[in-house]
C-alpha cells in the first residue's frame, strides 16, 4: 500500500501552531509528507461568515466546533479584525519543513478569495492570485514552487491553463481515484493531476457513529486501498491541532499494515504524461463539505490518443 499525505495549510494559526506539531509527529513516526501552504492573507473569518449565512451549515459549525477548533482570532480574521499574513508571518516554519526533507508546494494566495470567487475573478484574477503566491513562495524558500494544490479543491479551465503556463510538475486540485490529465469543455491540459482519494477528517468527524477516535481510525483503515496509491489530505488546522492523536493513531495503524509513505513529487516523477488517462473535471458535492468541489470524471481515453484525435 502506498500512502501520500498531503497537508493543506489554510490559516495563520495552522502554519504557526499546527505545522510545527505535525512536523514533530511525522518526524517521530518516521513518515514523510507534502505540505501545501496558502501564501497570502488569512481571510478565514470571511469563510466562516459565509458558512453562517447558510442556515444548512450552522449545524456543521456546531458539530465541528469551529470556534474551539480555530479560536476567535482566526474566526474573525479578515472581518472585524485585519487579515494576518500566513507564509510571510512564519517563513522560519516553512524553511524548517524544507530542511527536514518535507516537500513544499503552493496552496494559493488568498485561500478564501479563490474558494469563494474563482469564477468571478476571471482569468486575470486567477493569474494574479497564482503570480502572488508563486512569488511569495520563491521569496520564502529561495526556490521556484514545483507543485500546486487548489484551495477548497476548486479549479477551472482558467486555473488549469495558468498552471500549464507556469509549468509546475503536477497539481493536486481535485477529488478522484488515480492520477490523470484534466479536460474541461473539450480543452485538454498538460500538467498531471494527482487527486485526493480519501475524505478529509473535517468531512468525516461528527457523521453518524463517527464521534469516537477508534471509530474514526477504523473508518479510515477501511478506506485505504492495498496495492493502490492513496492520497490523503490532512489539515494543519485539524490533524495538526485538536485531532493530532487521532491522526497519529491512523499513521501507526498504516505502518503496522506496512504502508509505504511517499511524497507527491515522487508520485509525479513516476508518471508518464502521455500514458495518463484524460478525464473530464466536473463539479460535484461531498457529504460534510459546503458547496462544490472539482472531481475526476469519466476517462476519455489515454492522453496520447486524445491529443491526436
Ligand atoms: Zn485549503
């Protein structure tokens, strides 16, 4: 069983507090991971206001305990309190990750703006978000970013076109089954997509029968597939904070099952772009998550055949 842990870092607090804890836990367990950091301002308060405006999600807020999980400073960030920077507030944390051998990538500039307004900001807005994020990444690490993960698993033709132009080695923008090349509206994109294959813990916790730690660990163990690449996205704000013990229990159980942990760049290095299936990217919804996400749709055949057609 191969397991790639993808760590999304969405907030100032997640990078400052969650990431150091996760880094220590992963190092103690001898397990590697790929960290995707939102490079720009932390407007997560706006995301929470959005959730509160939608009565259907108040129950989820209560269930997941967003205020106790994030704290009031994060809940209000970008609303009545100013947005705090994320990557630029903690460059030493990002550099420590690189020094410890973890892989780093870009998780957008303004996570909330991308997630809420991806279509509204248009091609120019998308390019500006990416340019700011990639520039900040280079400023902090001294290296160009080689990988991108879309905030909120939301992508578009404009975003995929811009990422092809930047020339990243791969992106991890969608939910799906296995690596593929993206197609939207007949347009086929070049960069390989490595989708997240498992539900995230914030989607799972609090569901029916899923309040106790043992039940959550069992839920995940039933879903990792032997002989396949499993891409599991975790959050600095969830597994790095209140759910660290649950996460470590899952990692230990996977180690007992002789899982091999690898970074997404190792997965990308093994991919043959021409041999990857081309799949439509469609907009879908998931249990436990507000709004739409991008998902791997049906295959249209292999990339080489699709391109020559
Ligand atoms: Zn995120």
